C-alpha cells in the first residue's frame, strides 16, 4: 500500500475531559495540519465537553507514513485555549479504504479526551478518485 490518493476526513464528535472554562461551556473547534496546510472546523459554540462537528476535509496524501496533527481548541473572546492534540498516522486513516474510530488527544502528556473521525480513502486511479479530486479542488479554491 503506497498510500497515494485522496483522503476524506470527517470530524464527527468529541468526548473532552480537559475543560478550559471555569464558568460556562467551552466553544471547541479543531485544526488539522497536514504538509504545512492548516484546515479549521467551524466553532461549536457552547459545545462544552461533547461537541458535534460534521466538518469534512479532503487531503491529497502521498505516503501512508506521514502524519496529520489534530488540535482541539476552545474559542474565547480574545484568544483560543488549547484543549488537547495528537499526531495521527495517515496509515491508520486509510486502512480498509477508511475507518470510523475515536482518536485520543492529550494536554500536558495527560489524556484530554477523544475525537471521533470517519475517513474514506480512494487510492490514485480508483473508481471514485476523479469525483473526489473535483471536491478536493473546490475545497482548495474556497480556502484561497
């Protein structure tokens, strides 16, 4: 498995144990960094410790050995507080042409909760590759 192809990654929901708020509920969002490109989910206002996301991102992957960095943040009035983060091997997202699984995040080397992801992987030259490539190109235009 070379790992070349398109990876569609959907953020489903979170079970967060690290709460950054003294009063009120957290407003979490997620950033994904792959090959120096950053993608940001919508902010789940007042989502607290059990946010529901739904955002989808497509990545053009070139190797199963690379990583995606996932960071969970809490949006405050002036800044964002780190809730937790993890490094995810591309290989664990593309196995069986996609997964639905929970990925643990950490803050100060302590478990800070987990995020449920659903992925779909289409290898280069696969049946759905062209359709997914169109979606990927549209996403890139929106991000510019």
